[in-house]
C-alpha cells in the first residue's frame, strides 16, 4: 500500500511533511482534512489520531502524527540517497533534533497561540506579549544561523520544519530587515523547487486567511 498523508495545505506542519516527501521523491496518496468543517473530529479520524491534528501518516501499518516525528521517520526509512537530510552522525543529528524541537516547542506553539486567539476567540489583534514572543523567535533563529543552514552546512529536515513555520509567522508579524542571516537563509530556500511547489501555494492560502483577522 502507498504512503497515505492526511493533510491540509494551509497547515505549516503539513506543508513541511509534504516538502520532505517531495525531496525524497516518494509516491503517496493524500487525504484532505477540511478543518473549517471539522473533519479532524470525525470519529474515524480521532480513532487514528486522538490529538485531531494534521498531518497524519499511514505507512505499512504505522499510524503516526506530529510532523516532526513523521519527517524523522520518513528521512530515516527512505532517505538513504539523501543522508544529509537527517544525518546518522550522533553529534550532527543532535543539533538537527534540537532545531526540530525548537520548532516543535517554541516556533509553532507561538504561531498556533496567535491563530487561536485571532480566529477562534476573535481577539482584536496581537497582544504586546505575543509580539515579543514572535520577535524572540526571529532573534533566536538569527543566532542559530551561524552557517548556511539552521543546523549546519547542509540542508536538513530542521530547515524544512522551521521555514514553513517562520514564513507563516511572517504573515502575522513581518520579519524585519535587521535579520540579515534569516533573510539570506530564507531567500535561498525560496529558490528551491520544493519550496515553490509546496510551501508557496499553502503559504499564500494561509496569509490570505489570516489577513481577514489582522
């Protein structure tokens, strides 16, 4: 059976997963999860994913949620021809993991908090604390970019994970010009075919959706 990905393109984590699939050249089937109509709360979906999140992977009997876990799995299982995506060297992988968890624990939760406040709770705008939290995300990312990529000198799954979130945060609070390294890194990723094919369309949808609440 082919790999099945449950997704919605407006979701940064879903986009990150689809980008890794694109880079690895994997054949997949997709299942669209319509969040506004609450497809994620259908009993059959909740049975597979009690957290009712996207993306969700099904592969050879494995059911896996969380984009970070999915990307680690896909790169480990199918990335023999592109070992730099998720290096096997323990020290190098540790940095990649840390950057992944930076996205999982800092970048994306702060994006999600803003989305919930604006969309679900109809907040009139960003609070001072939310602005400060997003600015801190940009500050830390700038400091992490001591080399060409976020975890070193090679493109890894951490770059993909972080860029889908950061490009979405930019729709809410634009990344200032002072973040030279961040813009240089982001500019190089924008030139990649996978970025243009997968992230750009979903990002445009996300930006258009959020614009009505800002």
